[in-house]
C-alpha cells in the first residue's frame, strides 16, 4: 500500500468548544424554554417573528417557486417515496406458535412524532426536506414537524415547497440548536418529537448527540465524506470531477481515492486542483482537498476492500471492472454507487435512496436514514394455561439459578394455580395460605 496523497489535518480532532457551547444552550433552553429560544433565534438569525409558518405565508412561498423547480422536486420526491414504501413493505408483522399453547408475534408501527431538520446555511437543501419528511410519512408517522433556518424574512421557498409536498404537518422557521431543542421538547409544536433526523452543521449534530436518549436520532453525523474505488479502467477526469463535487460540501469534508493503478492516481492528483480552479467555490474545495483529501494505492482489489471497509465512508463510488464482485465484497459504507454512470449527486438529489447517511466510520455498524428508523418492532406473547406446565417450570428454575426469587415465584404461583394436583421439585406458593 502506498499513500500518494496524505491529509493535512486529522478529521478525528474533536471540537470541545462546540460541545461546551451546545451544552450551555441546551441547558438554558431547558431552564427558560421559549424565552431562551427566542433569544437564540434573534442572536443567530436576526429572527423576531412567529416561528410556526402560517398557511398564508407558506402558500406565498410555494407560489414563488418556478414550475420547472417544482417539477424537479416532485420527481425527486416520487423516487424517494417509492423507495421508502418498498422499505416499509419489507418489514412485516407476524405471529408464530413455536410450542403448543404459546403465541409469539411482532407489530411494526411508526413513532407518533418525527422532527426533521433541514439545513439552510450555505446551501438551501430542498433534497434534504424530501429525504427526511417523505421517508417519515412513508413509514406512517402521523405528525411530522420540519424546521429550517430563515433566510432574511422567511425560510427558502424551494425548501418550503419540498417540505409541504413531502407531507410536513408543521413547519418551523427556525434553525440551529434551538430548532433541535424545540422539536425535542415540543416547544411551539405541542408535539414532542420521538425522533429527530436530518443533517446540519457541527452545532446541530452535537445537539442531536446530546439529546439522544431523550429522543431517537437518525445517525451520529459529521462532515460529509466520500470515497472512490477505481482500477485502471476508470477515467481520471471523471474521478477528479466527482472528488471536487463532494469536497464542496465544506472545508472539512474529506474525499478519498482508493486505487490499484499508480498511473491513474498520479493523473487524478494532478487533475483535482485544475478542476477545482474552475469552480466558483474553489477556496472551499481546495481547502477540503488539501486538509483532508487522500489517495491510497493498493496492491490488489482485496486490499482495496480492506482499506475501504476500514474507512467506512459515507458515500462510496466504484469505477472498476466486475461491479458485482465489488458489490458482494464491500461491507462498510453509507450508500454505494456502482459504475461510472452513478455519481453521488444522484443519491444526494433524486435517485431514491436516502442521502442522510452515517459518517466517522459509523457505517461499520449502521446504515443511513430509512423507513425503519421511524418504526418500532413491538413484540408480544400469549401463553395459555397448558403451556405453563413447561414454560413456568423452566422459567422458575432459570430464575433461581440467577438468584431472582421474585421472578421464580411468579411462575411458581401459576404452576400451583393451574396444576394443583401435581408435585413439583421446588417450593411453590400454597394458595390455601392466602
């Protein structure tokens, strides 16, 4: 293995100041509620108006969106919703009878309220509104709150349209830590969220992390990261363009190339800054590439798989021969893009898979946002009297092995109650005493 390009900085460096700042804001909101939220909104967004978007203002925003933009957003919505429906239909409620007299089952039901955060800082993330709100609605969540930071005197009109189209029941013109806290606690919504999803900046991500436990969250999110796997059949220019496209997410967004071809690696290394120079946000792209970009040359494709699985990137593109082999052997990634025709932008905007994905190696144990995140698997059991002869006896013995006498006696009681004529190898309750 040869590392042709090393990162200038480490993406593992934690920002203690962000954590301390968010903790202080959340504590203040917990203590002072609406007052603290209003102060934060004024401080960070210059916002002093109502937070809940009125029907009249919402319609005005929607009316301002050009028809072509609406058509494109609707197209993306339809792809995302259909894929989410298919995910939902793959989850089944069922009942089984593994032993006579024992009925076991599961119900698959949605949470009651979801909070969807939609970023609105550097970019207006209309696609993120679809990814979160539409997926929640496909899961059957009855009440969905969507929040996005205002730009001037309103949230972005295209974001508003996407939220409304996807089925948001309430829209908050609010961003940052205060929006996450408001949704978590039901402030202004009267519906405390059971889960909060959606990407955001470091402060939003930290707020979700701290509140995890009080509410569910989708993923532990960090800066967007993308990797490309390529062999000598790949086109260097396509790789350079795609690396640049993902580096524009932010100055701390890493992009990586894992390849078996040194000549390809050297071409990409030369092309990336040339392509970046022609970008309107070249400063962002160049800083991300200089500080976090990497190129690793591997001896064979098995080593590429090992390195890629170690990095566990949020987005993973494969531009190599034998795509089926790569699909079957790669294990750790947020979402996989197979072949030159599949770029991350497709998944980010309109192909149908969700773009809210795990970062910071969380893809080793977690997938991205999906219908299942909004649903609960509830199990149940019904054990009749006859089955208690076996199940209460076994459960009672195991309980005593563990030293849990109260547990044992709950089963002992049923043995005495249902089978008074039988002798038992252990002491049971005598109903005559009570």
